[in-house]
C-alpha cells in the first residue's frame, strides 16, 4: 500500500480508501452479510489499507463497521471518516443540515455506531444553503476541541464553497477544511472546471467517489450485450431493449445509483447521441490501454489515471468481493506512460464552459 498526506495535515491515508457504502442495507437489493464484509475489511487492512469512508445516511454501514471494529485492538492505525448532513433514520425538523444542533447530535451517534472513541475525518456531506458557514464551523471547532473529531472534511461542494470555508476559517481561526470528497472519474471530469482548482489553491486535498463510474470503467459493459448478471446495471436491466434505452441517457443519471428505465423516460428527449458515443469511446480507450499492460484490468487503468491527477489523495472504492478488492489494489503499482495519460486525457476531455474556455485561450496572453 502507498500513502499520501491529507490536506495540510501530517496524517497519511492509503491511496485506495475503502468505500463502505457497499455494505449498506437499504438502497439496493444486494445485501452484504457481516462475515463477508468482515473478511473484506480484514483483507484490506492486511494489505496496508487504513482509510475507511462511510456516512450516517448509508443504512446500517456505521453499525456494521462498529461490529467489525469492536473485535479489533488496532483502532489507532485507522483513519475513520464519516459524514453528516442528510436525514439518517429520523426525519424530524432538526435531523438534517449542518446546524450546531444536528452536528453535535450526529457526531455522538456516529461514535456510538462505529465503536470509535473519535472520528479522524468528519465530513459535511453537502452544502447547507440555510445554515451559515459561521455556525457550522464553530460547531466543528467544538467537537474537535472536545476530542471527538480530528479533522474537518467536505463532500459534494462547489469550488466557491471550498474557498468560502477556507477563507472564513483562516479569518476567524476555525479548524481548516482539509479534504473535499468529490465525484471524479474519466467519465465525469467537470470537477476540473472549478472544484479541483479551488481545492488545490486552498491546499485542500481531494478524495474521489465513484472512481469507476458506477462500473462503466471496469470494462464489463458493452454496447451490444446485456449487462452481466453480477453487475450493478443487471439489477435494473433485464433485456436488450432496456439496455438500448439506457444508452440514450446521460451518464449522470446512472451515477451513483442507476435508476429504473420508466423513471428516465421523461429525460430521453434530452439525451444527446454525441454524449453516448463519447462515453463508449472513453470505455474503449480504457480497454485499449489495459491491453498494453500484461494482466491489467480496465478498473486498474481508470484508478491509476485518477491517482495521477493533481491534488488527489485517495480514490474511494467500494468492493463486493475479496477478489475485486485484490485486483483493484493492484492499481497502486500501475504506472501509465505519458502517451497513455495524454490519450486518456484527450478522449475524456469534457471541454470547458465560459469563462473557463476564455481563460484558456486568452488568460495567459501577457508579454
């Protein structure tokens, strides 16, 4: 395993973070039993993994992790991260958001659920447009001073959210935002427009969720074949006709949770053929690069590309088997050639909207 520093801290995290959402008990029909989950968690640790990501609104995940952690004596070796923001079981008027009340209440619940004496990284799961950043940061300062949390993180923030939080913390001496978890993969690079530059400028590290694009970048899907029975898409697609309908839809309607065909009918008229062609071109390019390396999978190529991006500290990967975990961990040692990186960058380039395209063309025009 290899490790990188998180933000400006001295804490190192493994490059592959174990995304524990795989173990949830409510979003999908697939259930991971305790023994299977514990075996994967043990294997991950045995390979040097130390970084675990979860959230209070992933049904049953903190509790499952807590049952596993209770049987171990090496909690101090782990970087345990969870999130607060959304409804999680209770749906009272104050069971959501980033208010002082909700943060303090939820951190205590998380400590109890995970069987951890403290959380290494406590993440704001999404921006709260109601609660002032001042109230949120002051609450985080209190839970950090109380020893319940070590570092502050965020997830699903816009670039200006990151900048605002960092500037406010610096001005008022609140704890600094150290990490932002964002969706980032070869199929979705729009984070590079504003989020990545803001994080890099503020010395906030990036951890990346859905690094394999909900399975699209594993190479398991093909245009002219129904998704394999063990794949995520197979839960929603049962025949070729439905698969063809999916191929008329935007990629963001399938990440992170593929939706049923009938729920997407109204979106179909907005689908653009060029977008779908681009998606398959990216998948094909990943396959071609994988073929250049002996015994290398598409998933390893996609993860290697992501870990080479500036500002990235870790890739948050969910696993459904030890074999999958074993294979994906090999991405750490895969080094793509400059030519391969350039080709993947080119084929997956999403372009840039105004004013970013203007900056690229004219922003460096100084003599």
